[in-house]
C-alpha cells in the first residue's frame, strides 16, 4: 500500500543515530555528515518505489557526495515480517545498483521513529548545522506514471544548499511502500500505539 511522507517540520535538528553497516561496524550521524550538508534516506530492498528510482539515486548520491554532501541510507523494515530486506539482500542491492554510501540497518526501528519515517523511499536534507532544510520526494516519478526519474526535487534542494541559497519551501511528500513495522511497534503517526 502506498504511503506518503509525514513531513518532519523544517528546522528540526537531525536526530543522532548509531547503527550497524553491512559489515557490522557502528556508524553515527557524525560519521556520515558532509561538509556542506547531509542526506539521510530511508530505503529498502523489495519496495517497487525504491526499485523504480534506485539506479538514478545511485548516480545522484555519488555526484553530490563529491560536492561535499554526506549521504547515508537506512533500512528499518522488520526482518520478522520482511526477511527479504535483510543484510544479505541489502548487499546484493548495493552490488547490483552501485550504491556508494553507508547502508545501515535500524532493527529497533527507533531511528526511523525519530525521523518520523513513513515510507520507502523517504528523504531528509540537513544543512551543515544539522538543521532540516528539505524533506519529501526525490522527483515526481512513480512506478507506471511515465514521469522522468531525474531527481529534480532533491537536486533543487541540494543545489540551493550548496549555493548558500534558501531551499524552496514548497516541498512535496515522498511516496512509497510503508515502513514495515515490527508487529506492535507501529508508531502513533503511522496509526499504531508505540
């Protein structure tokens, strides 16, 4: 079922995290923070919305990493309900698609809750002071809608940040598969009690 971003309030300070990468090493926000800003993404392996953009996303993130933007991907989907989102499948995705950023597991789902992540993909751009300046979609592309997968919205935000200009405030929510919460762990903003 398609879900939209909750749209964390602009100006929010980036929640910190310490999560394992695919080799088991702990990675924190400080480890991935870029000189000019940081892109935090909630992704997964199986979602058709992620699959639809992942090749273009790999190119976009590599390009902006070279320009001083830190990039990290986080997979918070429950392995209890969706084992196809486990580390071995994430490694295959990285190899197949060419992701060059750290790809982390959020097994407790507490980091996803701190960011109010609701769907995959979900994107958050923080400036050099860790202040949220963009949250929402990569672009208008969705599976089957024939819109170009060009990263237009995310690029506009990152380009403005790099140019020292205000990031456009007219931001559209991302849309994708809902985060696969562990049974009983659904946050209030996603209709749960946790």
